[in-house]
C-alpha cells in the first residue's frame, strides 16, 4: 500500500517539476549545427556554449562536423583570396609558405 502511495507521489512531484509545454516541439540538432555552434563558441571563448554544443551530438559526430566545417571554410577563403586551399590553411595556422 505505501509503495503505491510513494510511487503516486513521485509521479505528481515529477509532473510539477517538468517544464510546461511552450507549444514548440523539441528537436534534435544535427552534427553540422553542433559543429557551427561549437566552433563559433570556441572563437568567442564562451565555455558555456561550447559545453552545450558538445552535448548535442556524440564526440565522433562533432569531430566530423568540425572537420567538415574547417574544410569548407578553407575552400571558401581560398576562392575568395584566389589562392590554393593549402596556402590558405598554412596562412591561417601561421606556418611558412611551402
């Protein structure tokens, strides 16, 4: 009998502690959203946003997304500068021209 009462009370307490429905459905983030949020947070040195974005996807997926973002950024900069992606990447990292 007391077990049922405790279980019912736990259910009621949990119902009051959860957030109210705001009408918006929660959606999951894809790895590219996570990578964009993670990299921009790193650039701004925002540790809270870094941790939030890192929790959206698995570490492996985040790594893949960050790598893909880096590749696309280097390609875009290379086109903009009319240079090779290799030259742009080395310049961004402060390495001497090869």
